[in-house]
């Protein structure tokens, strides 16, 4: 069995993906849909669910709401505290114990691993949340001190920058979806496309694709999200690019309203544009520097079609896995209270539990299956055979080259495949 989010191989009795935390048994569904209680009781693993929500950083009242609304399990506040004690899950840590000192060694090692890659752009809050999601719980001040000790130069470079913001108002989740493409990695063949919910700032999709200018590709991503959530938003907000035409037509068809899609100039599509700014600072700029350095050292040659195709073959799946981690990290991190007119909280909680954060529920319009099947016929994805990717797959299997788990392994894989393409298999 494989996780449909990150592709990790899992055992058949797994309930959660150990890599990305994805719930394999019960997909989080829209609040409008009712929970099938019998199916929930058969498939639900209480310990794993409580551990997942706790390690993701949700408050206790949010955990109780998730368990009741999406897993059909009602428990009191005191019962939840008792369950957490039984599982050994605590918010606070006693720094004077041998257990904490041992954990501190593991935390230090994990921080070194995180900053040896795209995570080098993350601040101590972001790294602290990553550790929390992995079950390595410790005070945030400890992570801050360790990061200053391990990476003093990087700490100096990550200074706060102030931004004058405009006001943004949104009544609740699924009122507006903002979609846009990210082209900063496009010079190396890795265009990215994403979507974000306006109220909760929950990232709905974040995909590396062969083209983020293809109307069919954009429409397919929009349609997949509509199918997963069971409906479409009140309005879809896009820039003026022609690649958004089919998705805009689908939105207007589902809503039976030509005003349910809104074209705006890129600077006014502020939710997704603002998120791209975060994405560039925290993650993408590392990859840009990495690929630019490889090109400067003439390890990769973007004028060569075989070099470009080999680069895609070796790095596309790794980038997508990184994007999935970025999405999960963002959707479970805490957005702090702001002096601006925005709602604070965790994007997943704001999206699935808007009523406890002052937002409106039930804004998603249910889309019937016949309508989905009708519009699916108009999304024609060109599935052409790529002889280069077929060749590299054959060489990888013949030479028994393992799949890559990080950027250094992917680079070695790229150099090996390119060398074989030039001189053959010895």
C-alpha cells in the first residue's frame, strides 16, 4: 500500500502515513458532509489520531472538535487529558531529566539534517513546528538557542522584514479560492502551481508540473480538488493568464453564475501572491541557488534536451515530495494574531472548524456527480510518450540505480544516468 499524498510505501494495517501524517482510513471531508458512524468505528484508530492532532500542534478544544466531527468520537476534556497522559504526550518538558537530555541530542541531530537543504531558510519557529510534527517535543526557546549555536551565520541572515499590508476580508472557508503559478524554478524545468483558501490560508494544492501554462493542467488540478472536497467555492480568483480559462469556465458552470469567477491583476490576487513570497523565502530560494550553482559549475546544461529531461527524471519526484511536506507544514502551523484584519489559528483548523474561529460554515457548493463527469470530458490531458523518460527508466532498472531520498542522492543519480547516456553501461 502507498500513501496517495507522498507516495511512501506502507504496511497494509497502517492508519496514518509515518512520513507525511496523512490519514489513510478517513479523509478529512467538508463540514457539510455527515460522518458514517459505523465505518468510523470499524476503521478508526484513536491513539494514532490523537497523537497526530497533538503533534500537529492543535489546541485541546480543536482536537476534541476534530475527533467528534470527523471521526465520530465524543469525549470530554478530562478524558482527552487522561488519554494524552496514557500516551506520554505532554506540552511541557522537564529539562532536568536524562530522557530530555537524550532527546536533546536527537533534536540537535535533526536540526542539522533540516538545515542541510531547503530547510536552511527556515527560522526557529518553522523548525520547531517541524520537530513537533515529528514527535520531537521541546520548548521553542531551546530550538532557538540550538539554531543560533549550530547556524549562527544563517540566524543573522534571517532578519525580520516589515511589510505594509492591505486589508483583506473573507467570511469563511470556501468563499474564495486563489490560484496561481510559480515560475522561479521554471528555468530549470520545474514550474509549480498552487491554490490557497482565502479565509483559512489553507493550501489546497501545490504541484510541480511539466507546464503551469497549460489550461488542461490547471483545470485538472481544480477539478481534482473539487472532487476531493465534494464541491466548489463561492468564487474562484485568478490572474489574467489564458491558462485559467477552462478552470474559470468550470467554476461558472458549477455555480451557474458567470460572476463566480473573478479575473484580477496579479498584485490584487494577494492571498496566493503573498504565500508565494513566503514560499520563496522559506524554500524555493534554496532550490534556485542549488540549480543555479549546478549550472554555473556546468554540471547541468539547460541547452541540452537530454540534460533537461534527466534533471526532470531525477528531481521532479523529490521536489513534489518536498512540496507535499511544505503544504502539510504550512497547513498545521500557527498563524499568529495580527494587527491586520486576519484570523489567527492553524489553517487546517480554520478551514475545517471555522465556527470556533468566528467564520461561516457551509459555503461550499455541492457538485453532483453528473456535472463532474460532464466537465471531466472537457479536460483533455495530452499523455504523450516521452522517449527520454522511458530511456532513463530502462537504464535505472538495468543498472540497479536506487531512487533518491534527498538532493545529494538525486544529484548522484543524475550524474550517473547522464554518464551512462554518454558512454553506455559498462
